[in-house]
């Protein structure tokens, strides 16, 4: 499962222990919720924590729209494996996933998750992906599952360790593996990764799914100069300038699409949208502690973006936002109502087959009438995603 290309990383990760991984993840998930007020709730049949770096909803949805069977995916900043596992299922037996992770604390959890999910077409590389290879760097440990090589300005590290660096360009040159898709989510080190992948980008034009960070103007300039179009990976709105990439959860990931691969995409760019529903506050009913749609929406197969214009001013309550598609949960966020109203305004979900869709705001703690109001819920369909059923059969 663990492999490092010769001459780039000198030593394999050794002695990895996966015992107790589930308990540690449960604890980290609860700490994350208490600190940040909002996490995407994990599905019951997925045993890893799907918050933060475990593979954001925007990144996973972006992957579904661009990946093809038989392709090669580089997951830079694999964390505990949520994105790698999905990529493994989607590329299939003829495809390959290279999962890069630097943290010695996270590596055993990543390995255990991938082994448990039978992701045999995925190889884990224990290295700090950087602009240059064979440098020793510090790894700053976080209280949460987001260790980093760029020290946080907001959190004192809980500890440090050492790691060797490796650039994407050197990795490709040594192994001969050429990526069709690169996902990069490395806690403010994204620009270092991109600078170390310039030759690969110019030679192979991979699709790039990039975590939004403070260095977004630099990689936006570099990638657009090399024939890429930038989209908000959550709303699919075109990003014309770096100023369009507000550093918040409404633009958590950026999808860079190379024009050289335009014929491989199933959806048009710039994306076209079709208004499906605009639901005012009177379209919701309060039943006990839950505001829910008075009548479910009937939606045809496709990908949908919700713009939830809600207002809330409470930080001492606990609200659940949930979208059910055909009785199955498609969107689920939990946290203080004020946090969700300000940071989780846009949601994206898929409808594999025609189904009834329910939207609800449930107050697990606090008064649903106190400081909370619904202005309007707007639902738009992203054109070009009408044939999603097959991908869901491959990777539910």
C-alpha cells in the first residue's frame, strides 16, 4: 500500500498502527463541530470523519463531473481518504489513484480506510508535496485532523514532526504516471504544490480541483495563462478574476478546467443554469421544532444548486439543515444557526433518478422562532448533469 518513488523520498512510512482510528475520528469530529460550529454530517455507512480535509462536498461533486473510468487521479492532501476512496471507485479497475499525505498521525488512518474500502487501485505516498523535492520540512500538528507544512496563523501547533518534500513534476518524471485529475487541499500550501507541477500542467493539462486559499490570485494567474477556465466548484459560477474567489465556504474549492480537455466534459462551460423553483417563506411550515417544505419538490435527474437566503442571529442553538432526495439524505449540515446562515448559504446535490426532494431546518437545540427566518430558497439546475445514474451505481 505504501510506496515512494526512488531518489525522491528516501524512506517508507513504517510501523503504522490503525488500532483506535475510529475512536480518534469520532473525538475529532466532535471537537471540530464545537470549534467551528458546522460540519457535514457523515453518512452512517461511512466510518471516517467526512469533515474538513476528508473530502469536502464541493470537491467530491466536482470529481463526479469530470472523472472517467480508466483515468489517473492524484489526491494531494489525501487526509483520511474520503476523496481517494470515491476516486478509486469512479476510475475503476483500469484506473489509478495516487494519494499523497504528509502527516505521520493521519497516514495510518488513511491506510486503514482505504484497505477497509478495498481501494486496491490506490497507492499511498508518504511525502510533503512541494515546489522542490528532497527538502526536510516541519509538519505542524493540529488539534484537529488537518496537519500542515505551512504554520497556521490562528492556531498554535500541538506538536511537530519532520518530512521530506517531493514535487509533482519530479514524481511524474520518476514514475511515468501522468495525472488526468489533480485535487489539491493542503492547508495553505496549495501554491507550493502548483509551482512544483508547472511542467506537468503544461505537458498534460490535468483537470485541477483546488482548495481556495489566501494564495488564490497567484495560481489563478498561472493556470488561466495556461489555458484553464476557473469555476466555483460548489455553485459552478465562472470565476473571471481572483476577486471572485471570496475566501469562505461559498467558494471552498475551485475547479480549473483545461480547454485541452473540453471535449471530455459532459457539461458546457461556462455553465448554464435553469431556474427550477423559488420558494418564499410561506412555502415552509413549522412542525414542532422543524421548518420544512409544505410540499416536496419533484425534480428530474441532474445536479442542483440551492441558494438559501435565510437569516439567523443565534450562536447558542444547534440547527440541522437537511435535503432528502427520494428519502435518502443528500445534504446534511449541523451547527449554530447564525454560522449556517452566513457560511453555508449554497448547497449542491445530485438527483440520479426523478425523485421527490424535501428541505428542512430542524432545531436540535433552541427555539425555531427565535432569531431565525427564511427569506427565499432558490433552486437551480446545472445543465449537462442529466445522466448521473450510472456514476451512482459505480460509487454510491
